[in-house]
C-alpha cells in the first residue's frame, strides 16, 4: 500500500480574496457608521475608484 502524501494545493486567487475580505471586515468593525461608503471600500481595498462612471457600484 502506497503511503499518503499530504496534498498542499493553494488557490492564490482565493487567498487574496480571503485577505481582502478580512481587511473589509476589520474596517467595518472599526467604522462608526452603519455601512462603509463606496469610497471607504475603495480605500481599504487600495483601488482608485475613479476609473469610470461608477456603474459597477451597488447603491446602498
């Protein structure tokens, strides 16, 4: 019987998404307002946000 090797598969995109989600959770927990504004989300995720007309943003 062959020995079992531990499989270490990493999905680098998923790891980045998990990290960004964590950053958003920390920012939301520290915020005094009820929701993070789109500008604050852009700041936390370190994106410019000025690349278009904002049509991809969900309005609160």
